[in-house]
């Protein structure tokens, strides 16, 4: 063999080696891809199995929902039980206390108005008749209980006099009416 033939054979061998090397690289890549694909395949199989369980569970739920009646009759009853009784009693007591407090407040408001009016009257008497107010103050300071009794007796006496005067006035009016009636009857 000559040199040129040897070179051609060497060149052919190199090309074959390069091609074999490329094929080996492709095979290694395919092997790596195969391993990845094998892992992905296992993962997909697990997901498919889990999805199968989910589909089964959903179908069971649909079946149970289908077995349920379309309308359910419900009755709502309100009852006062023993546990609610203390609250009801508390509300009733609070309502009663509120009403009584409102009534007492109204009474006190009226009494305060009366006291304010009386205070104005007393201050006016003090301004117009200072000597009389000083005499009343000195009498009250010496014996307040006796003055209260005397004032009460005087008020009762004046009330009796007013009633007697009113009765007398009414009786005189009745007497005059009777006279007029008598005169009218006589004229007929």
C-alpha cells in the first residue's frame, strides 16, 4: 500500500470516528432525555391516578346531591326557654326602672319650676318691701317650727274665708235670681 492509499484510509477512518463520536453524543443525549422522560412519565402517572381519585370523588358527590330532595321543609319555632328567662326578667326590670325614673324626673322638674317661681316672688317682695322681708327673716330664724305651723293655720283660715265669701256671693246671686223670678211670676 502506498502512502496515498494510507492517507485515504486514515481520512476515512477519521471521518468514521467523527461520525461514531457524533452518534455516541446523540445516544448519550437521548439516554439523558430518556431518564428525564422516565421521571416525567412517573410524575404524570401519579397525577393521572390522583385525578382518577378526584373524578371518583366528584361523581360520588354528584350522586349524593342527586339523591337529596329538591326542597326541604323547615319549621322555625320560637320558644322562651329557661336560659332566656333571666334576660327577659332583666329587660322588664330595666324598663320598669326607666319608666319610674322618667316619672320621678318629670315630678322633680315640675317641683323645681314651682320653687323657681316662688324664689322669684320672694326676691320681688324683698326688693319692694325690704322691711317686711327682714321681719319675716328674723321671725323665721327665732322659731322656724312655730312659724311653719302659724303659716299653715293662716293659709287654712284664708282658704276658709275665701270659700265662705264665694258661698255668700253664690247665695246672694241665687237670692237675686230668685227675686227676679218671683217678680216675673208676679207680673204675669
